[in-house]
């Protein structure tokens, strides 16, 4: 039975990734050009496309669950759904973290690697969503401020990349810098995947021996940091990064 279960999950994983890739390609070719014709106003187009992505990701998560590929335990779903103008910080153990978060948070924005805007499979969708490119530090800060002021929730992974399984998380300063400069409310989200799957070191077909459980919850406490008047932003950014790191390390111990 275990072998049959493994084979089924391997096939369902292949199916889900094929569905995701083909879906993205078809949307880029057919839906995105149509959206540009229907919604001439960029803000309206961004809103409509993000709404579409939210529902498509919600559907994809349901497919993962229904096919038995991955189980999900999402806590505080309604609270996340009701957020407005928050910076949502999360640890990043798996490839599907952002997919799950966007499937829960309908008005989500995120900072995306500039190289992805050149990806032929993704650039049309990214341009239509208006997600923020990290190509310019000053531009990123302005875009984040505008997005938060508009009531969007900004999803950020302070690690900058997926966690290496078995190693202590290490944060980059970008998330702290954005939080300090934008001065928006922060919600920290703790993600745990057991057994590990879709990590930075694993290919999509390196599935675990048993079905993975993806748990997501809002942490009970919020990391506090007082901005010192006259202190250099670079120093405060380093200090706040250390505070955030310790906050997530302690929260992950509770998982």
C-alpha cells in the first residue's frame, strides 16, 4: 500500500505541476492580452488580474489537497483574508509558499525577482498584476509604499530564497528595510512542511515517503522594534533583521 501511495503521489505531483505550467502559459497567451484590451486603466487591470490569480491559486491548492498530493492545515484563514495594508512576513520552506499565501489573501502584492519579468511564461501575468520588481532599491521602496497605502497586503519572505532544510534560517535585510521605511503594520506567518518537500535542494519529483502536511498560522506575537531618532537606517535595518530572525526561530520551535 505504501508503494502504491507513493506512486500515486508521484503521478499527482507531475499532474499538478503540468497543470500549473500549462495554465500559466495559456493565461499568458490568451487571457492577459484580452485583459489589456478590456481594462485600459492600469490600476483596474492590476486589481482584476490579482483577483484572478487569487482564485486560480485557491483552485490549485484545492487540487493539491483533493488529489492527495499535499495536506493543508491553514489556521487564522479569516484573519488573513481580512487584512488590509499589512506587511505579511513569512518563512519560506517550500516552493508553494507564495501560492498558498496568495490563495488566502485576496488583495496580495509581492516583490518579485526582476529576472522573472523577462520569463516568457510569466512576464505577461506579472505585468498585468503589477507585482513589484526588485530591479531598483529606490523604486521598490516607492512601489511598496504606494501598494500598502492603497490597502494591499505586501507578502515578503525575509530569507529572500527558500530555506535550506536542516539549517537555521538566515534573513536578508531587505524585509526589515521595507518595514522600517514604510512603517506599515506587520503580520508574521509561520509555515511548516512535514516531511519536507519542494525545498531548495529538492527537485519536484523528489517526493517524501509519506504525504506532506503543509501548516500555516499567524504567530501569536509580533516582533517589536523601536526606531531610534537620529540613528542610521542601515544600523536599524541590521538590528531589526536580527529581531525578526530570532522571532521566527522561536516561533518555528513551537511548530
